[in-house]
C-alpha cells in the first residue's frame, strides 16, 4: 500500500500576522517530526501538486465569491474578513494549492498510484461556506474533494469525517443538498461557530461534546453515534478534516485529548475504509495550534494511515 504526503511551499505564503495562531510554522513542525522520526521514508511525497482548477472550486463555491477573492488578490491589499480571518495578497494562491493537494491526491488514488493521502496544507478550509470566508478558512478543500470524487463513475457514496474541535459549518452548508455525501462531525458545544443542533440535515451526523471532554467520552461518542452510521452508509471513499485542536494543550479549545486519541480515531477510520472503501482515504489538515502537540498528533495520525508492516 502506498500512502502519500502531499504539500506545497505556496501553502506557507498565507500570513495573517505574527500574533495569529494559524501560521506557516504549523506545516514546518509536522514536516520536521516526519523527518526526525523517519516516517517520511515510508511515504510517497508530492511536494508540487498543481493548483485546483476553477471548475473544481465552483463545485462548492459561488462564482461571485471566487471572483471577489481573485479581485482582492490582484489588488494586493490586506483585507480583514472578520477578526480572525485575514486575506492578504498571497492567501488565494495558498488556498488554491491547499485544495489542489486534495484533488491531486484524489486523482492519484483513482489512478491506483496511491491508496491514502495526508495533505499538509493551509489555510484550513472546513469553515468556508459556498459564498463566505470565516474561521481562518477561505476555500473548503474537503467539500470540493468530496464533490469532485462523485464525478468518478465508481464513486456514488462519499463520507467526510471531521474530528476538529470546531464544527465544519462550511462543509455542512455545502454538502447538505448532496444526499450521497455523509458528514460526521464531533465538536465542542456550545462553541465556535454558533450552531443550532436541531438544524442538521439528514446527511449530517452531529457529535456535540462539552468543554472538558475526555478521551473516554470522545471515543465512546464516536463509537456509539457515528461509526455504526458510517458502516451502514458504506462509503466508497473517505475524506478526513483532520483537526488536532482538541488536544489538551491546544490554546483555542477546551478538550482533554492527546495524540493517542487521534491515533485511535484514525485506526477506526482505517478499519472502516478497509471494509467499505478499498482503503481509500484522503486526510487534510484543519486545526491544531499548539505546535509540539500538533506535530505529535499529526505523526500519530499518519502512522495509522500506513499499514502496520510499514509504520
């Protein structure tokens, strides 16, 4: 089995400011951990995937919104979208390569060149709605990848698993009208973004968890609420919004997870994939802002994507 590590130097160009938690250092520490541990030697590295195509972006985003981002990029101005989401001249290039890593991984999987992929990219994407940037996010890589996957005749059911500590509201808003995409999302509640738990569509499974959530509650909730539904749905490919900000050291949330919890959920996803999806998984980085904890958590996640004989 071949597992890919997909990244691009352009993903480090987005710079929302020195005090902002979503920095290029996030990619640096993950890569350093993979080299230090030797894990990089077991991965097929793609370091220069193409930008996402305009047609792929428009699978999930409104053309007017994309035109606005392109105009802002051409003007080269620093543009605060909200207090947390800052658009600068190179943000769109970074986001297009983040999406491009996901779609390139999808293409490589469907060609049979790899079976799984981890995309070490930024800015993250799961808060980006079809016509709105928010929560550090501009283009929704996972939603675009999931809808792009449905263009392959052999793919009729796609699952998105989001274990970021914040709910992927953008992913939900984009896929809610696509019944052949199932989104399962665990998140701290109540917390960012504001969410009406009664408003979920039939193809979205919420796992709301309180501040202070422990390893045992996190694992029990996924085991009881989501994985039975996922096995019943039988996805033919799985996308992961891999947010590691539920770690107990992370400054932006209030969960008490550690890297072994991210290892555990990855193992469960791999078992699901081996049963229903021919092993096909595409994981992309979302949150995770305590740099050492992020590096360890991403390493544990990637280790479990590999066959046991390799990792």
